[in-house]
C-alpha cells in the first residue's frame, strides 16, 4: 500500500476502517470504507490496495459459514513519524 507522496509532504494522516467481504475462492465480493480517514485520497488507496491484492488465499473449512463468505473489518492507519529530521511513514 502506497501512502501518497503529496499527502505525506503535507503531513496528512488518518485512519480508515475497511470492511471486506470475501468469497471462499479469495475474491472480494464487497470492499467498503466503514469509517473514512477524512481524506478521500487515503480511502481510495485502501480500496485500490485490496483490489490489486486479489485473489487472497482461499479460506479454510474451519470458517463455519452458511453462505460461503466471510466479512473482515480492518483499521488502516496512515501515520507519519519523524526520524532523524526526516518524515517517514509507518506500515502495519
């Protein structure tokens, strides 16, 4: 996932909450931002990262689902750190 350079340079930070609905084959059926980071550009980075990461590993049978899908909620934190007088960003 790439933290947009122009937002890093401006010191823009935020946390987006992602809801991802995955089919058993590892393909996303739905990608939704539950809580915006406050910046549409950061929210779009999250969505684009999920789309480009597909397909995910198929989930195992120990996930008991009746409809063959799972839903995952993930917080994505865009945070800048100052190290040795240089701004860097934290990857989780």
